[in-house]
C-alpha cells in the first residue's frame, strides 16, 4: 500500500514538472531574432526572449534595449527596442516597437529582425481571419549619409493546411506613417505568427521605425483596420519605457 502511495506521489510530481516545463516552453516561444546578413560582420546573430530582462512585464514583452542601455549585434547598435505580443479575443498584435538601429561600420550593411510567437486567439480552427502588416519609418537622424535607409517588412502565418500565408512585402524608404498590407487565411488549431524586417543602412546611418503584425476578423474592411493598426505602436511607448527604467534603476548605466 505504501509503495502504491509513493508511486502516486512520484506520478503527481512528474505531472507537475511536465506542466511547469510546458509553461516555460510556451513562454520561451516568443522571441526576437536579429541576424546581420551583409556587411563586415555578416553572419552574427542574437536571439532575445521574454525572460529575466522583461520579467516585470510577463511573457509577452521582449526588452532588448532602453534609452540607457543599448545592445550590439555585429555592426549594428540596437536602441529603444520593445517586442510586444498581445493575444486577444478580437485581435492579436505582435510588433517591433520604436526600434532605433545604427550601422557602426564604414560600409553599407544589412540586418534582419524577426518576431515569432504562438497564439490561441482570436477565433477557432476553421475561422477565416485577416493577417495584416504595417510599417512606419522615421526620417534618419541628422548627419546620416545617403542613400536613404531601406526597410522591407512582411508578416506570415501557418494556415489550416499547414501552408505559410504571407502579406506582400512592404517596401519603405523614409516613408512617413504606416503602409499597410493585408491577406485572408483560414486558421488551424493555433496561430503560428511571425514577421521579418530587413533593414539596409549606409555607413554610420541611423533609422527608427515600428513594424506591426495583426490577426483579426476580416471586418472591418482593411482601410478601417489600417487606422487601428497604425495607431497601436505609437500609443504611450515613450512613457512606458520611462516607467520601466524607474522600475529597474539597476539597469541604468549598464551595457549589454
């Protein structure tokens, strides 16, 4: 009898361990990958996940850098970067928010930035949903060398047939404001969402942009949805980062 009870306790402990591991794996699924694809340090990459650096904000936020702490990947300095993943009953949003990139090298260089995550909302398997991309590019900072920064951004999702559906790439060169693209898809059991921004900068050039991916019902029509998408990344991001710095005074002055 005692052995049987011990077996039950061991089994219960194993189930708890597996459940905890599954939860951790689900959290780690949200990640941002930076990969330099051209330039002196081509091939250098880094992967950022929602972990200790974003613990206060839970598993749906990736903080790569803030105003006081920048991060370098190859020839690129990354500043003020937040990856945000927000599931919702009506709309899911995943965005690279308010990123600033600087090419530190003496020649043109290119880097890709991609977010990926697994969503259970909105909708259920078999629903027709709308995949949207939006890109807003700020003018390069004063003194940046020509040619202008160029950015290509696309969003992708795996549909019910396990095929990848992607929006048309948005091409931007100092484009003011959002430039949206949309495509319908039929969702499977979960929503495997990803996006990719490819950024090309001249020597010592700096550019800032926000790139957003959404999944929503096909209604409202794309023009109305575009207004919603374009407004999301710009609401309160500055104050949000300042509050984050106040909550984490130990982060000030440190560099990754």
